[in-house]
């Protein structure tokens, strides 16, 4: 009888093995559920960020176009204001030249800022 009793596991060991197996199964299923929930959360965050960027791009583009339209209206108004005094051709040339000078000054300022930034990044 000693041989037969050695082949049969003790009840405590068998119950403990089932408990450990069940604990690992629960751990695996909980980890899987957590990973699935985290994936869904990140998808939601990406969707929110994507719609925010899209909306910002739409509103930014509309704002830029309105500013550009206002600038064109300002330049046309300036030409119309100067035309009676110096003639339409000279008024157009003056407004065009003044716009180019302002644009050149702004581009030079932008270039100096980029140069300053590059120097700061190198050191």
C-alpha cells in the first residue's frame, strides 16, 4: 500500500496547484483586460488630438485668409487714397515699393532670429 499511496497526490498540494493555476489565469485575464482598456483609451486620446489639430488647422487657415484679405483691402485702399494726389500709376508703384521694403525688413528680422537660434543650439 505504500506504493499506491505515493502515487496519489496529497489533497493540500492538489488544491494549492489549482489555486496557483487559477491565480495565474486571473492575472493573465486581468492583464489582458487592462491592456485592451489602455489601447481603447489611447485610441480615444488620439482621436481627440486628431480632431483638435484638424479644427485648429481649419480655423487657423480661415484666420490667415481673412488677414490676407484685409491686407489686400488695405493696400487697394491706400492706392485709391494716393491716386488723386500722385496719379494711379505712381500710387501703385509707391504702395508696391513700400510693401516690398516692409517685406524685406521682416524677412531680414526672421533671418537674424533663425541665425541666433542656430548659434544657441550649437553651444
